[in-house]
C-alpha cells in the first residue's frame, strides 16, 4: 500500500523564485522566460525529457551559470548579483545529490561523510564529528556501513550514502539530480521513500530533477513540466497529465509504470 506523504509546507514563504529567466547557448535557447517557485518544506519535481534544460536550471539556481535575463532568488538572496565569496556561503545551505552519488572510492563511508564536515566546520571535536556522521547514516538507514568502502556497497546504498553526505551540513534546500537513474525498480521505490523521509525528518525544501514518472508521483508535492524551454504545466501530478497536449501524452504513455 502506498504510504501517505507527510508534509509541512508553508506556501507563504518562497525559498526559491526563478523570475522570468532565459538561458541560451549560442543559437540553442534552453530556457525561455521561465518562472518557478519553491516553497518552504515543499518537494517540487521538475519533469522533462533529456536535454530540455533541467540540469541547466540547477546550475542557474546555484550560481554556476548566470542567466541571460531575469533574476533568481534563493533564501532571500539574488543569486545572479552575488560575488563569489557570497555564492560559496549560499551553496553551503544547498545540498546537491548527484546522479552518480559522487563518493570518493579511496575513502570509507565514514571518511566520505567526514570530509565536507571537517572542511566547512573546522571547530568540531572528534566526538561531535562522530555524532554527526552516525546521525546522518542512521537517518538513511545505513549506520552499519560506516567502515565499508564504496566498492562494497550496492548502487542503492551508494545513492543513500551520497544523500547522507549532502545532509551532513544540514542544508535548507536539497537538489536531487535524477535520483533514481540506473537503479532497479525496487531500489527506486526505496530512494523515493528516502526523499520523502528526508523532507519530513530534516524539514528540507527540495527540487527533484527527473524524467521518472513513478518518482514524480511518489515524491512531488507539485510537479513542473518543462516543455520547449518553458514550464507549460505546473500543479499536482494528476493535473499535469489531464491534457490532450501531444507533447505530454507520449511522455506519460512511455514512462508511467505504477
């Protein structure tokens, strides 16, 4: 039976506002005057086919790319106006869960989690570091793997450890880039459940980039569908596909599996 999602969303508080943003690369117009809002405590899924600009959106939000026009507001800051030092401080409040988990193969699970913590919070004691590492590993259900190497873990376990490493700095916002890519269907369900658990336990606001409709249905409080460089449809999962739009229907028919 599908578990009911518990959420604590404040629709009066925007944590991200993409305001009339465009981005092109030469003659390729990736984003065309897009508007998008993420609210405090919300899981927002950005759906779209490969190459539609989903990852470009994440890079714009984090300040890795600058928009050609428009503004991006994150946690009260206008990202495209920030200097590099200010951007680095803002990025500490944004957690990135990468498609490949981005673990260091030469480090144990413990060392992988300690690395960002020690690098960014230099005044912690050994006991405080151990507690933080154990807490986030327990939060993703993998405390038992603390002394293992990434090569000893399954793909789903590596994905969970990658999420734990992101959570260790207690970010306000989580960015998940194709969180279920390359995983078997059962492990996909586990990762989707974890994304919901992170939202509930850590009170995060999240953008989940995916083309997996099962993921979108399970984790998204709202879904934004990127079509031809614009967010043409934004709403509940069921609302997105209540359309005869020929750009949307084949996407649904091909991907939907639950």
